[in-house]
């Protein structure tokens, strides 16, 4: 059937998401999902939204959700865009803001969806190598560019840039759009949303999949200057005017309003990340400093692919990337206390 494909599809190499297998007693630490459930208030709101009104289309402007997010982040509703997960928001950003004559810049080791979107939308890009410590050096981005996108904290390394360093990047590229992907910022990073009002070229993309444990609901959003938000809306309304259903609107609003649960669960993930770090260090791993809900680690005596395969034989799933510079690393999501203990026990036996 490939003879019916367009030339674009023939040449496209899609993003490969983390596995979602159904294996009994699986310790699943490969997709950075929250080890804890969503806010009980969010679950209650989702159930309450399951009424006869589901026969009606949702609000295409997601007005109530945008108002809630604007109040939470101390911006205006005109500075907020919402979409079907942050991946959709990012895809719209690539189409609306990041295609220019000069190349888009992003790190050589980062979220592997970025080059996929570049190929999909025909965007010229250049990768900027991380330094030897796997860190982003802002000075390396002082080169001609059409735009810049950075995940902060970076994925899969988990290392974060300070707000001051992002401000330096914004000054260096004041004439180009800069997108900061903050999927993991709530676990120890420093959000750059306060820079939006003074930097009209800044778009900050967030997700409710990680720190708010709503990966199954698919809610993402962006905050930036109203002109950037208008560009995203133009793409959305040329693609899908109703990206979020009624249940997603209700659940997301309730999650944002339950600040106590949010702070409690994120603090617990940070605590468990430190426990995971210490356990890996005791086993001889080298662990990068993470500000995310995962760690990136390697063992000097064992290859990453072999370790991932051995863990899989014991029903423990982690993420391995067969790519230059990081093929010996494993990305391990923070799990519950019991899942971390199981991982460390299995690793001890393997090693």
C-alpha cells in the first residue's frame, strides 16, 4: 500500500514513544509517568463531567481552563494556549513559530521528537552539542539562528538551566522566537514564565502529564506574548478547533485548583528521586544531577543496552537510547518506593 503514500511520508522517520506493555507484575519505569495518581478533586471533576452534555462540542477556546491557568501563573488569558498534550502544543509551535530561513537550534541530546517535527514541517535545523558534563552551554548558541528550542530541564539528561541563564539566551536571540519546553520543571527546575512579560519572543510550554499525573487526560499548554499565542491559535484552528474534551477541561481545572495535593505529590517524587539516586550510586552507577522525575545513569562496567535487556528479563522496564554519546545510559523514571526497591534489587543481582 505504500505506493499511495505521499513523498513526505516515504521520507518520514516517526518518533518512537516509550513502550506501554501489558505484562503482569511489571515494574514500569520507562515513560516518566507519575508514580502517584491525580488529585482526587480532578478525578471527581472528570466523573462529574460524564453527563448528557458529552453530546455537545466543548468550548473551542477552553475559556475556563485558560482563565484558571492565567490566574495560577499570574498572566492574562490572552497569554495562554491549551492543547491536546504538550506534544500537540509543541507541534503547533514548530509550525507557527520555528520555521525560518536560518536554522532552528536545539541540543544534540534532547527530546527526540524535535527533529521529527523539523522533518514533518520542513524546518532547517542544527544541533548544538552538550558539553562533556551533558550540560547546555548558552554561549554555544551565540550563532546565527532562525529560532531556538530547549527542554528545561533537558530530556533525557534531566539537567536544568537557571532562569538567569535562559534570560541570557533570550537577550542573545532577542530577534528570534525562543521556546522553552518545561515538561519537567516542577521537579526541581526554575520556571521562566516570569520572563514572558519582558521578552515577547519567549514561549513556555508546559504539560499536566508529569507533575499533575494526568498523562492519560492529554492536557498541555503554552504561555507567551499574546502575538505568539495568536500564531498558535491560527495553526490550531487550521488543524483541530476542539483539541480538548469536556472531561479534560474539568479535570485540568480541578487539578490546578488543588494546590495542596500538587505540592505534596511533587515533593514526594523529589524525595523518591534522591532515594533512587543514592541506591544507584551505591551500586557504582554514575548519575547525572536531575531536576526531573527521572534519572539518567550509566555503569562503567556494563553497557546500557545489555543492562536494559537484563532488567527486562526480570520484568523491569527502563528506557535505553541507542544513540551516540548516550548509548551506555539508562533513563529511569522515579517510581514508588516499592518499585525503586525492586529495581535496585534486580540491578544488584545483575551486577
